[in-house]
């Protein structure tokens, strides 16, 4: 073996299959040698599935030990600041090293950062880590802020949660199209009327998700255009909302309040 070799060990690979796959990587090990060396380990040789990078100078004992201890390749996933939920969903589903389905995603509840994982890691578990990291960051703000410091939400999805936790208000995007409903929701939240506030929050949730699906301000301009309040033109490098998104937005506006 002249260079480090990538090796994928499947969960149900037996010893003969492993040796065959190693030979395909130009790592030639006899079955007898494999069996004899396996008895030299302190614990019974139980191999862990996953991705491995076998160093070119590794001995047979070291290869077995690496498989036994599960020293697999660590992958990373980066959530970029400003990513929409649909972009996050697309990126997660296209990552071949992750596994499992994805539930409906909310906007703004996942912390932008780089997360590390091993092959086959659950997409749902990764999302839970992102949400937990975001909550920790937000809690630090609440804990360490000065008494006269006002916390204002910059995300429509988090606006109600922010004011219910003690925030002073929100810089809203959706409020441009639904000022009466959105401001009422915030006022109800500030006054502690959680039931009515959440009723409005859930009523606006579909359109909140839609306006951030592709880019901002294309989403909100599509809403205002459907209301015949403005054109939906945006400047490059931004582009106007897609026809499919415009159709969904228009459908929401038509059915809103019914």
C-alpha cells in the first residue's frame, strides 16, 4: 500500500468480505493471518461499521484495532448565516453521509455553525443539535443582558417567543403586509395573552415560511404584489420569487381569513 486508503466497512460485513474489500484497496492480508492476529487483541474483535482512512504504514494489528475502536472519518456540515429553511432542507437531503427523513422545518431556530458527525448520522439528530445550540445562544443573551438592554427579535418566526420571554418587540418583514395582525400578535404577547397571541402566530405561520423560502425581500415583495401594493422587482444578484412560490403566496392570501 503506497498511500492512505479510504475504506467503508458495512454493518454486516464478515471477515472474508472485509479481506476481499481490502485486497481491492491493494491491502493484501491472508485469512489465516487475519484470524491469528485477531486473537492478540485484549478484547474480542468486534468491528464497528463506518468510514475509515487506513494509513499506508498501518500494520494488520493496527488496522484491526482501528476497526474495533471505531476511529472513523469525521464529516462536517455547515449552516450558513441567513440560510432559509428550504435551503437547509435541500442541503441536508443532498448530504449522502447523513441518514433519515426530515420533518417540517421552522425558520430561524437553527444556529448557523459547523457541526461534526460520523457516517449514517441522523438528520433529525443533527437538526436537534442545531436547535439546542441556538437556544443556548439565546439563553446566554437573556442571562447576561443589562437590565436596561432591550432585546428585539429580528426574525418573524421567533418574534412571539422573544416577547413572551421578555423581549421588547420585533423588526418585522411580514408586518409590512399584515401590520394589523402582526402588531396585534406582538401586543398580545407583551401583555401576556399567550392563547390569542399563539392563535395569530399559527394563523400567520404558513405565509411567514413562504416569504423566506427563496430570498428576502423577494418573498415579501411577492406578497405585496399579490395585494396590488407594489411591484415584485428586486435588484441583482437577488431575483424575483419563482412562479411556484408566487402561486402558493397568492393562494394563501385568497384563503386568508376564510
